[in-house]
């Protein structure tokens, strides 16, 4: 008797197409708390400096890193992760291809796998909860991985939104770790090549993936809307954006926050701050948004690592005073539970 294998094969394909275990926990703070975060340099005293300037210890501290896989870079990363833990902060890693020639198509096809595999292992060795923010502001023409330049012109097929989404899915599958054969099967179902590693198993670090576009785009054209870059909920743990004082209009923020495709995800301001003029009123506006939008669970204030005065709290006395009052808000968490003094 002939057996119809088509239903079984279809079911198997569907199972293989599912991503490797999406994080069961995006690592939000308990209850309705909002994780307070900062950025402000790479020296051993950077976290303490930010706490002194802002008036509150940061539960999360951001570091910018490059998509490279050399051992010296991983040693530098290990030092930063250890420093964050020593100072009782969770690390956020913002990963860019700025000083590489990698396109989203290169990344999707495995051109960046050496870095991803090394990063997965490094985060597992670290052992602490880490927030990973790769290819942030992907709809900003200032970034080399954006599909359009600042005039709205295409950078070419290798930089398309389709390749960006494939690159994101690949990085999610690899960085979350697991059985390599299973990861390869899932990559194959997405039309992507296997992981470039000789290992049979990758560790599974406690990592949360943060998808952080601009609220509309730069330039503000329809094809730069965040929806075109969405890789799918199974590959994203947090949705967020960046917000600075020269751009006060909150309409786009409300639209991004409530967009149906991702409104089930916790929301983060991965960067926010006073830029240029000393605007204490923006601090009030920002905290008003936090208090009226309960899915916002993280707010990371940006100070330039190179200490540019236009981003330094010390050069914005009115904003700094307003911020030091605002951070007394009881829902704003200075420590993650596992790192509390």
C-alpha cells in the first residue's frame, strides 16, 4: 500500500523552519520596574562616573563593539564584561560593522560567523545576563549597513532589507547557541548556509536580542519605516529605539511603541539623552513617556565614550539637575536582582 509522505514532510519542514529556541526570558526587571542604564566611556571608572553624574547607579551599561573576531578584540570584550559585573551592572553590547567591509548579504551568508561563534562562547564564559544590540538604527543612512544613504539612494542589492532580515535571523540562531546540526537545519530552511564552525555544540548564554531601529528613519522616507526591517518575533527579545532632545516630537515614538507586529515585546530606549543645548524640559518629557507607557522596561542614557561636550551631563547643568530629580522615581531600578548589593 502506498503511503502519502507529503503531510509528514511538510510538518518536518515547518519544524525545521522554526528558529532555535527563542529566549524564554527577555531578562526584564521584576514586577513593573524599569532598568536604568548608562553609557559614558570604557575606563574602569566609567560606570561610577555615570552614577555620580546621573544620580543613580546604572543597572545596565552600554558598550560599543565592532563585528570582528580577532582574539585581541575578544580579550578586550572579556575585560569590559568583567568590569560591568564588578560594578554590579548588566552589560549591553551594541555591535556595528563600521570598521569592516561586511554587508548584510555577507553576514547572512556566514561572512561574520567567526565573530558570532566567538561572541557566543565569550558570553557563555562570562555567565552574566547580557543585552545584545546588533546593527542598531539599521534605517539610519549614517550607518554602513543601512540599505539607503542619506539621500534615500540604494546602497545596492547586498544591503537590501531582505538581506538584513536574513542576517539578523542568522545571528540570532548562532548567538543563542545549541546543537550545531539543529542550527544548520534551521539555517537551511531559511535558505542560508551552515554555521562556519567545527564544533558540534555551541554554548547557550543568557543573552537577550534587542532590535533597535530609528522611530521612522533617516531619511524619513516610507521605505525606511521600521516595519520593513522586522525579522520576526521569534528572533527578537526586546524592541526599542533612540531618542534625543533635538527631536522632541513624540508622535513617531508612540507609533513605534504601539505597532501591532511587535507590541507584545518589552520596549527599551537603548539610547536617549540631551544633545547640544541644555534642555531640562526634555528630561521631563522623556520621563512622562516612561510613566505613561508601561511596556518601556529599560532606559539607557547616552554619554559619548569620547566625552564630547554636546553629550556630557557635566556640560548640561539644568538637564543634569532635572535628571537627578527624575531618577528618584521608585520604579526605576538601579540594580538587576542578581547584582543588587
